[in-house]
C-alpha cells in the first residue's frame, strides 16, 4: 500500500525549501504520495482561515505531515498555528536532534550528537491562564504538570534511546525550586528510568544543563525535559551545531506526527531562492525513520553530510554562494539509489 503524506508548503521561504525537499525525496524513491494542504497566511488568503478543516482532515487521514514554516499574523487575536496543531493532534513529543556537521559555522564541528525530547503539551509554555490584573501591574499564569504528561514523554525518551542504540538519558528539571510542578516531573521520570536498566539515566538542573551544554556538549546523548525548558535548551543545542538552517524537529503524537524545520518563514530572504533546505531535509530524515524507512533516512543524512563536506553548493547562511535548489540537487544526486 502506498503511504500518503500531507504536505504543507507554508509561507515565506516555505514553498522554496519544500520544493527542494520534495526533489530530494523523489530522488530517494521513497514511494510516497503527496497530498498538498494549505495552512498559514496562504490559507488565510485562499480560504479565509489559517488552519482550514480540510488540512486538519488530511493530517488526520494520513497521520504523517511534512510542514514548512507558517507565518502567524501579528495582532488580530491569532494564536500560533503550530501550537494549535500540537493541541489538535496531541503531539506530545517534540524531538529535536542536534549533530555536528562539517563546514558549518559551528563552535563544535565535531563531537555533538544529541537529541532533545521536549514535552509539548503542558507546563509553563502551554500559556494556560495567562492573566493581567485590571491595573496592568500584576501578571499570572498556570503551570500545570501531570503524571500522565510526564510519564509519556519520559517513556518516549527512553524508548527512543533504546530503539536508536543510544546509551544515556539526562532528565532536566528545576525541582529544587519548582517543587510541585518540576518536582512531580522528576519523581515520575525517576520511576520510568528505573524500568530501563539498560539505559543510563542522570539528572541535571536546567541552569547547570545550559552551562554544561556550552562547555562540554559531547557528554550528552538524549535530554528529556518539560515544555519551556525544552524550548530554550533545544535552540541552544541548535546554536551549538550551526544554527537554525540545520535544525529539524518532529512533533509526535499517538495518532499523528508532523515533521518540520525548527526555523520560521524567514520573510527577510523569502522569494530570493537562497534559503538553506537542510533543516527541513533533516526533518524528512526523521519522517523516513518514523515510517520505518531507516535505510533511506540514513542515505539522506549521508548525502547531506557529504554535500556539506564538499562545500561547493552551500547557501549564504553557511558561507556559500549557492541557492536552495542547487544545494538540493547536489544532495539529491548523492542520495539517488
Ligand atoms: P525565522 O526563523 O524565520 O528567521 C530568523 C533568521 O534566520 C532570519 O534572519 C532568517 O533569514 C534566518 N533563517 C531562518 N531559516 C533559514 C534558512 N532555512 N536558511 C537561511 N536562513 C534562515 O524567525 P522569525 O524571523 O522570528 O520569524 C518569522 C516568521 O516565522 C514569524 O511569522 C513566525 O511566527 C514564524 N515562525 C514559524 C515557525 C514554524 O512554522 N515552525 C517557527 C518560528 C517562527
Ligand atoms: Mg522555538
């Protein structure tokens, strides 16, 4: 049976990097069928809404989506479409690999190979109960942590480690200060960790984790943490290995999964054909793994590495003079069967 995926071409540089990604995916001969669906500004203009029902239905049906960045209009009471998608499909695990690549403006050209697993649905980042007092001088919000939410994300991280041959999971928290919320997360994480005797588990307080990541990132393997800490830590990790143009992310739930680049729609370079397609392509790699096509995922990653190493078609963000499609074609040539 042919697997169909929902493809959201997105806003700004979205269509450019998606064309590039699909070009490489075709060269890999993964046998995927594409069902195109609109979201973001392009959907607002075409259908009068940012996230049309037909798009949600497509993701529900196909269970797998490849998504380019979407522009959330500023003002007008629009909430983030990405957050909305995570909520709709209960995409509880945000999985962000960070690996050293050759020929990138990175402080760590080798040695970094870690994955941040971020809880994606609760905690301070979920922005529950955001309130401002009538006089505008006091702001409050609710940070909710649940046993269910903590357990499933920590279990996801340990299962991921086991499945991919990784050795260690670092539980990142602030339980010394946030005794109830982060405390519950840590307690549940310890319980889950005890069920994986084959995987080493250790604990780090989030501020120390940030320092350790900058000083000795090689010591990390899998990091599991709550929503807001994960948001910040994973961007730090992207910064360790060359920045946003190389950072992919997967949003995984029980019934659906959405694969994307971490970066946004980059309006400053949109339409110029110079966006780096690697972040989305690395997201394609995560998607192929998710679909069980591990050989093709590995071949794609090797082709990306080899193209970065060769360095002849790099986009300007990597110090090259190449363009999006030329870069993608160089990768596709290496990835072709
Ligand atoms: P951004 O990530 O779009 O851009 C930040 C900087 O990085 C810009 O200078 C941009 O040119 C550069 N950059 C980003 N991706 C690049 C790539 N592939 N190749 C080369 N350079 C790249 O962040 P910004 O400007 O804060 O947000 C722009 C829009 O994107 C906003 O509307 C925001 O809401 C949206 N956004 C969407 C996301 C998503 O759909 N997942 C995630 C983050 C932001
Ligand atoms: Mg972010």
